[in-house]
């Protein structure tokens, strides 16, 4: 399937909705976008970035949105996929980082699908979008608690911190070509949090990853968080 990215949402909105039958009620991309916008407006949440991938004929749409709602240092993401040619069911996903792309990768901490049937009316569409957003909120509350907990793991000396960075390099959390970028990110993070804790390390690594694509950030952040979990487990055992 030939796809391309659209930074102009108007091109996606312009895709017409085909006629529906008794058993198949396709939902236009426009209806999905308008519903998600409505849910976010009700919650008072803005959107920092929208990315779309659309098939050549416009029938299949994939989208990921970065929400303007920093919570514990995170901007959560909401995504959807939609088809008006029976290729797949309408789906929503949400999380700190998600994957929604035209090679059918689709995932986050919360995922929900629903077929294009007569039951897929505006109320059901609104409910799916609302459920996705509510799951984001709970996830970010949990993440904020976890993130604050990192501050309890202090590095008593530079040697201990250097050992952690060395382990992160070995684990692939910090790639060697980006080591200097990490050091610059660490200097910036120290201006915000000078505790020299695991939280400082996490913040530095997160800063370093900001220039990565949204899709690669998903994998990178999972790897970083898992590395921090392993470190905390090793200290508390």
C-alpha cells in the first residue's frame, strides 16, 4: 500500500465517506478527527502535534497526536486508525508513547477496536475516544508516582553516576554516537534538578531522545524505563 505523510489535516478531512449498507457503516476520517477534537476540548486539552499517514486512495488513515498536557514531564499521545474500504476495524490507542503507522503496527498502553457496523454511531465513537483519553490520565498519574520515586535513588559520588552511564551505554539505552548529546542534556537537566539522582539521569536521557521520531521514542522510552526499573531492583534487593 502506497502511503505518505500529511502535515495538512485538511487533506485528510477532505476524504469523502462512502455509502453504507445494512451491515457496514463506514466512519469518515473527518468524523473520527472531529470526535477526538471534541473530547479533548471538553477536557480542556490542546494538541501540540498531529501526524497522519494516508493510503494513496485515501481509504486508510493512521494518525498520532501529541497532547499539550505535560504531566510528570510527559506529553501523552492519542492515536487512531480508520478504514473506509473494509481493510480493518476502527481503532484507538493511547499512552505515554504509541505506535500508529501504515505497516499495521498499532499499539500503546491502551488499545480498543470496533468494527464498522450499525452500532458504530456518534455515541459509540465518542465513547471510544473518551475511554482512550481517560486511560491516558490514569497512566500518567501512575507514571508521575514512578518518576518521583526515582529521586529517592541518589548517587553519592560521581563514580557511581559514571558507572550507571557506562551500564546504560552497554545496554544500548544511550547509543555511543549520542553520548555527547547526552552530556549536553545532562547539563540542561542539572539546571532543573541538581539532586544527582536516578530521576536526573532519566530526565537527561529523555531530553536526549526529544529529537528522535515519535515512533522511535516509543521503543527508546520503554527501554529507558525498564533500565531504571532494573537499577532500582538491584539496589533494593
